């Protein structure tokens, strides 16, 4: 590949030889898990259980799609769990107080986006690293959520919500849970944005070489703010679904989600240092974790075993990705 | 070689000092259309400073810059770009995880409408036009769809050059040490590339430490010493000894 004398004409030589290594290895892991779990539990493959998995992973998946953009741009958003918590608080309390369900969902998405814009502004204008900026908002938003319940709403828990919002979280269309349908639609949207638009292309490009993007006239700050806003919007939508699923909300909703979600995104193959991202990998990452969680419950394993497994899997997956990229000569960083 | 009337770029009495040190102390020269001009000189002779004033990266203390006969004030690299002056940076300013076509079109991606409504990046168009641009400078890349981090140094330079050709505005390309840090074969390719640009009618201003390279591509060689022009040598009269003598000065 170096010298180029014997190379074919430009433009024509586009076919890269396909290899089995191009398949995301998580797919094999998921297939392996399915075989093992199907043998270990006769309930695992039942349609109701499979649909249950899709319902369980939907909220995580919607947030993880946004996080894939964030991490691909060499950022990170630790505040997703807290954003989810505050949005859930507002959506649940407003519906409980009689606001139209659809308006409340819109309000949740708008609030999430606004929080994302705030994160983006802190990162770009105050030039604070995303890790610190969103660690700050993680803590602050959780505190704000508690304050919201105690001072503005005067109850610690919201419950018994109208049927529409419960349908959003618990309903079915045929055998398919409504949250899974929404998550699938969001996957299509995220996949389109990521692979087919300037928004997606600039996301990975900024993660790869921000200075070059700025030099080429890309509005880097604006793009980053939009990325965090999209992540926030995902949290707002996920909050509405979660409120429906729980038929209520409490101040601790979403606590610890950030680690679960970042683990899934990285597990899927998105590079933590930006430049390379994969929506398909994120879907597989979320599914892997979801299948492990579901399967461990079904076979009656100790709850904490799943965390050990997921942790080990994360390390193995990242080690594999690093090895593969080094072998392709793509790991060098400038 | 270049007459004042036909010069693409002419600078007169350029001066720039940093904290009392005269980095550039009255420099005059000109570049004609399609001419390759090399600037050589010892470290601290003022090469980079002169070039950065033309590229809009530094503002000058004194002197005038004429572009196509008109006085201009490039205050920023963007101003220079608007005039048609492009600078190739040493790190090439490429996005390593993006393919050559993506890099060439970065910030200017064409968009088509799927079913007449949904906007999508027109990757086929990007590849097609990238191939044309690369063809113009006789460069072949193994693929337009691999990340540029997998390309060799010379192939990355070609990608950076093709970026400049895209806008069709580039009339002068400034290259700072384009052959440094490249293998011998790759260096040859970069020199060929400069030759191709010249044939396209694009002027090239190249800074290089490598006199062999300079002698093989430059139409004229401007030797700077202590912030002044020590001599301007046309290719016909250029040989290694003359230039080295001008670089080190008449102390012999």
C-alpha cells in the first residue's frame, strides 16, 4: 500500500476485501449467550421473555444512542442518569398535576435538550473537559431533582398516572412492547444522523482531529453543543418512557445509568478517545448487557454475578478492539 | 523572471520584528503565475516569518503586499484563502479517521435528497470528484474509502493538496518543508506533485532545507539571510555552491 506504483486508478479501487473480523464480535457473544441460556432455561426463548428483554433495554438503548455521538466526538456525558432523573420528575409531576400527557413528554424532551445545551456550553465556552463538566452536572442535577420534589411538588414519590403515559411504558402493539418500537425508531434516526448527514460526519471528525475541522470551516463549538443537546433529548424521551413503565417516578430514578450506558457504548466498539463510532455496536452492546441481566435472573444466579461478567466482558472487548486497530495500523494517534 | 505587471504576488519592504529582534528586515520579491519559488536560508533567516505574513498568520510591521497588482491586507488565514492563497500545514490538518474523499470535502460536503426529501451526504459524488481532483495532479490512492491514517505520508500530502484544488480558488499554495519526514520515494512523489500544480497554472511557494529538492523543482530560489534577501537565483544559474555561499554569507 505504501508506494502506489502498481495501484489501480483512483476511485475504482474501492472494494476492500471483506473478512470475518469485520463482524462485530459482540454478535458472536450474543449468539453464544443465546445458546447457553436457551439450554439452561426453557423460559429464555419464550416470546414473552424475549419481548421482556426488548422492553428492559429500551430506555438504556435510547440514551446510549446519544452517548455514541458524544463519545465519538471525543466527549463523554456522565450526567445522563441525572438528566433522566430530573426529566422524569418533571414529566411525572406535571402529568400528575393534570398536564396533557403528550405536552408533558414534549416538555421532558425540551428540558433534556436544554440541559444538553447547558453541558455543551460549559464544555465549549468555559473550556472545561467533558468529564469534569458533566460530573458537575451529574451531581448538581441530582440535587436539583431532590429539591424539585421537596420544594416544588411536596411529595417524594409520584404514582398512579393516567393510562396514556402508562401505555407508553407498559403497552404492546401485538406482541411488541411500545418502548421497543420507540427505541427502534430512535435507532433508525440515530443511524441516519450518524452515517448519512454532516451532523454525524462532523461528530466523528471532531473526535478524530478537532483542529483540522475548525481549519476546514466546521463550526466545532456549535456542533458539540448540538451533540450534547441530542444526548439530552434522548434522556428526556427515555424519561417519559421510564415514567410510564414505573407508573410514577422518584428522586433516585436513573441513578448509576451513566456507567451502564458508557459501558455498553464502549463494549460495542465506539472508541473512548473519539473518531470511531458505531451505532450497530451500541445496539449490540446494550443487547449483550440486557441478555446477561435477563438470563442471570432466569437461571437464578446471584445478582452480583452479572456485574462481574459484564465488567470482565468490557475489559476483554476493549482489549480486542485495541489489538485489532493496532494490527490495522489504525491505533496510532497524532 | 516575473515582471511587476504580471506578478501574481509581489511583496515590498516587508518587515517584522519580535521584541526588538528583526526577524524580517525589508524583503522584496515576486511570484509569477504558475511559478515555483523556493525560499531557503539558515534557521532564523526569516523564512517562516515571511511566509506567514503572506498567509495571513502574522501581520507585518511594515511593507506592502500586492496580489494580482492590487494592494491587499491579509489579516487572517481566511483572508488569504479568500484571495486564493492556501497554506499546507506540516501536520497537513487532515482528519485521520476520515477517508480521503471525506477529508477533501470536509466542511463542503455535497448533500443529495433521498426520495426528494431526506437529505443525505452524497458520498458517491464526493468520491467521483475526489478521484478527478487527484487525477489532475496524477495521484493514485489505493482507495478513497480507507481512513487517511492508513495512507503513507505522500498520499496524505496528495489528499491535502486535492483539498485546495476543490475550491478552484487556489492560485498560490504555500508549503512549509513538504518533503521533511518522508521516505525517499515519497519525497519524489511530492516533487512530482509540485510539478503538476505548476502545470495547472498554480504557483507554489515552498520552504525547504533540502537543496537538492529545491534545485529540482524551483524556477527561482530566494535566499534569505538575517531577515534580508541575500540573493535571488534563477534555476538556470542555480547550483549548490552558489546557494550555500549565499546562505552562509560572504564571510569566506
